[in-house]
C-alpha cells in the first residue's frame, strides 16, 4: 500500500509539473547559454500549431531562480482560464545580473525561437514578443534584430529607438506606459509612437493616468490586449525564419 501511495504521489507530481512551466536551457551556435522556462499548451492536439509568446523580464528579474515569475505576462497567461481561451507556448528566458536583452543574450534568444519552431508545433506566423521595463527595451531590440520573425510586439514601460522606426513600421505594436513613471519616463514611449506614426505605422498606445513604473500590472490585465495579440498573424509575404 505504501508503495502504491508513493507511485501515485510521484505520478501526480509529474502531472502537475508537466502542466506548469519547465525550466531548461539552450546553448546557441556561438556557445552562449540561455536559461529559460517554457509552458506548453495544456492539451496539444494532433496536426495543430500554436502561437508562441516570448516574454522578457525587467532588471529586477535578472538572476532570479523563478524564471517563470519574472514577467507579469507569464502570470496572466498561465491562469487556467487564460490557458483554455488562448492555448499557446510561452518562452520566458532569463539573463544574469550583469546582462541585458542585447548582444549575446539577444542573439541566443533569437536562435532559441527559431530552434523551437523545429522542436514544437509552433505556428511561425504567430510569434509574439512582450516585456516589461528592461524587457520593454528588449522587445524593441528583438523586433529590430528580426523585424520579420514576429507577428506583433507589446513593449511595456520600455524605451525604443525612434531613429529606427522605419524597420518595424509594418509590425502591429501596442505600447503601454504609466504617466507617473519616473524610472523610465513616458516620453520615451510617446517619442516611439510619434516616430512610428511618422514612418507610416499604426501603433496603439495606452498611457495610464497616475500610474508609475508598474504599468505592467494594468497592461497585462487588459483582456482587449490578449484578444488583439492573438488575432495578429504575420503576413504570408514575409519569409519564414
């Protein structure tokens, strides 16, 4: 009886573990090691491809051992009701305390995404990237590095590169910021929105009145955001990664 109980316990534990984020790592072609957590759809149907959401944490998440909790987007999408409504893959990478979402970590992330397309039933036309604070910076960096890899981007309280707006003018982008953000002032998002519009883009911008740096809270709680995001699909004219 004790053995049976132990086996049942181990089986339940494995099931619960499989239902949640799994921490693993990836080494790219240049030897850069990138640690990440991955969440698969609760039920994977045969002959079905799913969206991929890449979520990038802020500076406060660097070096954390709980990678899946580093970005608030993970918490929102991993809720049972959300997993049922929006079945998708989530990749939540992490960087060391002295790293940012640029250089070698960013290159490794891009390579990880492309490798994941071969390993998992991911729809290459529905790859999304989002991030908060430093992850907002990283969101811009990712779409500038690979402007035709992603179907949409959601930078939250980040800072873009207005002088390079033309490179991503075709991409659906929803930008969020807090009006009272003193760490990363909202003018950075406003300037990016203005640059994208000037280049012919149609970005969506939401600025929360009275909200400081933690604008990711209300942003990722926006049901309309997720409805919009999962409706985006990369145009067939763009080359596959």
